[in-house]
C-alpha cells in the first residue's frame, strides 16, 4: 500500500498496513458513504467548485457504484485501508481522473462522522420496529392467556397474585421506554458534521445546511472540532442498546425458570428449543439463555466505547477507528435478540393450572385480607399483625387463608389490641368478607388503581398499550 501524498517514500510496512486497515468492518458504511458523497458533490457544485457537467458525471458514477453495491458486484481491496478509499478508487475506475475532485473540501474525519450518523439513523429506525414487534408479541400473549393468574414475586418468594397480562405489560412498558431512548438518541445524532473538514472546517464556501437537508439531517454540527471528534451519540446508542438487552435478559431469565417442568408455567415451542447431544430427554430454551448471555456482551461494548474515548484530546485520533465494531455488533445483537424473543413469546403456550396453583401457595392474598380489615376501620399495623396470626394458623392447619373458619378469624381479632378489631369479633358478615378477599380473584380485584392488577385496570392498560403500538 502506498503512503498518502508526496510526503512519504516507499510503501507501508505490511504489518502496519494490516494493523491499521478498517475495510474488514467499515464496509458496512458503503451505502451511507455513497449517499454522503453524492450530497457533497451537489454542495461542491453549489459552491462553484465543480462545473455542472462534472457534478452530473460524478453523481452518475456514484449512483453506478450504488447499483454495483446493491448487486453485490463491488469487491473490497484490503490494500486500500478503508471504505472511503475503496469507493474513491472504484469511482476512478468507473469515470476516470474526475473522481479525484470528489474529496475537495472534505476529510475522512468529517466523512466517517457523517457516515456513522447516517448508518445509526437507519439502524435506530430498524431497531424501533424490532422493539415494536417484540411488544406486539407480548400483547398477543396477554390477549390470549392474560387472564391466567401468576404468583407475583418479591425476593423470589410468593408475594401477591397478579394477572399474567399485568406481568407481561410490565415488559411492554420497559420496551416503551427503550423506544423512547432510541428516539431521543436519533434526534441528537441527526445533525450533519459534513463540512467540518479535518478539524477546522472546510476551506471553501460550502452550504452545509443545504447538504444536511439533502441527507435528511435536522441541522448541522455547530463546532468543527466537536463534529469530527466526539462519539457521544454512539455511546448514547450503545447505552440504549445495553439497557434494552437487560430488559430482554430479565424476561429470558423468567422464561428459563417458567419452562422448567418442575415449575411448568409455560412451554417453549419446539421451534425455539434445542436438545442435548447426550441426553435424549432434554428440551432447552436456548434462545432465552443466549439472550441472557448476549446482554453481557452488549454491556461490555458500551463499557469499551466509554473507555475508548475517555482519554482522547481534540480532535480526531486514530483510536476512534475502533468505535465502529462495538456499535455494529451491539446493534446487530439487539436486533436478532428482539426478533428471536418475539418469535419465542408468540409461540409459547401457557399452563394456567400450574400458574394458578403456584399463585395460591405462600398465602399471597394476605395483604388483601389486611386491606379488607383496614377498610373496616382497623389500623393497618394492627391489621398486619392480625393477618400474620391468621397466616401462622393456616400454616399449622395446612390450609389456605380462604378456608379458615369463623372461630379462627374471631380469635385472631379478639387477641388484637385494636379496639375496632375487637369490636368486629361480633360481626357475623366479616369472616365471609375476609375469605372473599383471601381468594385469588378477590385479592386482585382489590388492587383497583391505575397501574394495578385489578382485571378492569389490566384490561384498560392492555387496550391503551395496543392503541399506542398501533399509533
């Protein structure tokens, strides 16, 4: 490979050339580089730096490269270091020496910064669609089996019963925020650095705003040093990708447990399961496990990007060549994880009986019983103590709370130091009222607030989520 310009003599050391080349990964930017070059040529024409026929010939040549790219006819030459020089040399082969004018007023520094933003913008749009597809799968499952009753957990212990749809909608909300972060990232990334030159700005009267408009940007970067040397938009994207992967990983963790036959809440379809090379009985939820594992990879890529740029002075440094592999890989990993998880969720079957049986374990309706006493005027701390005694009695008797006798309930009330609770021992209607609250359906119906698991609230939340997704 020849060194740049007349400053150098001879060829680069092959070890150095191989070490510094980026064509192995930045070829992903080819279509974006061509789009940026076409807009730049138009800008050179507006500035009077190219004649009209030169603009026409250059644009025609670049459009020819785009057609070759789409047809798979372009072959990358590793001796040309990066995608920018590969395309410029390919353009020269197509239209001749005129190709040498395409780089007027432009550095690879502002060129690659523009390319990455163009790539990121369309990638974020694709990821937004993939997240929406995942939300659609969750909503579909919530519509099919959302009235199943699931044991809600805290500390991985039975806590309170919730509708399965309520649990699924929690992930829909997380993914909504992921989409919001991606939209925010897109907005901040959608400014054009082209015209910043190497660091000080182009040395010609280029209309940067017109070029930005042609490329679909919302505006231009306001400082040439910043435009070529910061990658905070890439860090922000990686942070959004990592957090979305964490949400998927949490869901994947639950699926791995739920699909264990000992728990048996769900059954993952054969199409999204694998067997064992040794054990004929095995059916493993490998996609969920891999999503859980790949989340660590994306988190690492975010950390690596932060470490990459933390010590870089202004302006561009060669270190920034390594900004692309983690960004490309994280986006691809998130996209594939979303699509495989959407497929897994959409084809998963639910064992309602197993869920309901588990929801009834651990006296998960105890809080609802305490709430029922509070509605009768008992102080919550007293109600908490009374119901705790009822739980202990139910444990001794090996029964559920809604099976306790009137006399057992009356004894617990009478042992309280709360005067209202003591007075309620003579209320013949109270035991039936408490047993109703202690039933799974009764307990859930009591959580009748916006965002609660009461069936009417969950139905409204599901309808609202479907409307948001449709919009």
